[in-house]
């Protein structure tokens, strides 16, 4: 017979999972009637808390755990710094683990952090929903997902939505006369990989343009996969004249392949990246990119986790990414002179060699 979970207890008691967690952690804010119902459900189901998860809430340690996808990815490096800065303000120390996009390594860090009795966990989950992550969430441990989601778990998440920025980037490329647009996505098993690919396809469809399968390449958010994808795209009988890389490391790999072939940007092929990094501005030409609000993601994630640690429920937070136009996609076509000033560009920021 399967062991009862905290969700089973909540369902039988007619309360939320957070209320069950507060009762199990002896939180004084729970009403006596709810406490009685939860304890009765615990007794009836024979529910026993996971020993590791139980040790987490014995007392506060003033530390939180952060498990990120890949410490070598500049996005995660900046995100970790943002989390650390906000946590320090909130009175927490941060213990960081690098999952290296591996579920087994992620679980090793989650287990270690729980054994260290951190007060809560910020997790950028890998693609696979592991039993440990499920048990940790269902045990009532304060957990907030960051950047990514996992299907099948109801966990508050702090993330950025780049759909509008991708739509604007596609419009920008088409407006520059680009006709053959390719996309190098992250892994489809990751929520961020799927979301960015879907947004690119929707942006083309919204303009009545087909998605050409040969122009969709899947990478793994690493530079080598970006370079390999660009090689396949450039070897096509009709190669693309614009490529969007699904993250900054794949953009770096794409850049290496373009330079290795002696091609020019944007003369031979336009290149843009999802995720912006400071050194993009110093390339020649500077790279057009979609910038995520990394600092705000870190701040909001820490604040959400602090609320969960305090026993309060929090909602998912969705921020907006923005398009930063530079010179790697080409110079804008000169508009006909009408004697009227151009209106403001909504939601777009221009930097580098592209005139505002």
C-alpha cells in the first residue's frame, strides 16, 4: 500500500497543503478546528513525515538553499548573485548547489541542503521530476521554483515570460528584410526550452508565415550545441539569413561557427540571443538580445521564499523580458521622410550601433 502524502492529509482534512504544513510544524497561526482536522487525518491515514524533510523545520537556521541549473551559464551566475544580495538584506545566508543540468546531481544537493536544515529551498529544477523533489514539496518544506516549472507540482514559481519580446524580435528581423528565420532552442524537456520555441512559432504564425522544420534546431543550452546547430543550418541548400539562439551560451557557439566559416554578421547572417550578457555590447557588431530581469527575479524569489518560510501562501510571479536592439541583425531601413517625428517604440530598448 502506498504511503500517504501530505496532499492526502490535506484532502481528507479539507484544508490546504500549507495548512497541513503549519500544523506539522506546530505553527500557532492555525485555528484549533483546522488543527484538529489535520491531526485526525494524520492519524487515520497513518501519515509519517519524511525524516529528512522533518529535520528541516525543527528550528530556524537563517540559511536558504539555492540549486541552479549551470553555474557556468552567465544567466545563472547573475541570478545567484541577485539571490544572495536580497537574502543578505532579509537576514539569510545562501548555500548554493550547481546541478549541472543533471537530475541526480540536483537531488544530491537537495538532500544535502535538507540535512543541513536550511529554512527553505529555491530550486531551478532540471527537466525530470524526481521522487525526492516531489517528496520535498509534498512534505511541506518551503520551496519556490525559479526560472523553470515542473509539470505535476503545484509550487509557486518566479519566472520571466519572453513571448512578447520574441514576437517583437521576429517583427524586427522581418522589418530588416530577413526572410529565412531559424531558431536554436533549448531542450524540449525543459519548460524554458519549450516556451521559447512555442513563442517563436507563434510569432511567425501571427504574421501568416510557416515554421520551416529545417530551421528549427534543438540544443542543450551549451555552447557546443549552439555551434553544432549553426553548422547544420549553414550547410542547408538554402541556409537561414537570421538565427535566434535560445540562450547566451548557444549564441556564443553560433558566433564561433559563423566566424570559423569566415562569414560576416549581419552581412551574411543575422544573429540574436535570448538572454543578454554585458559582453554582448562589446562584440563587433554588438549582439541584439532578449534581456531577462535577472536582478528582479532574484529579489522576488527570495521574498516569495521568505513568505513560505513564514507559513504564508504565495502566488506565482511572472515578469517580462525585453528586446534590446543592437547591430547584429542589420541596420534599420530608412523610413520615407514625412516631416513627422517617429513615435516611440513600445517595449523595446535600443543600444549599441542601431540608431534609436
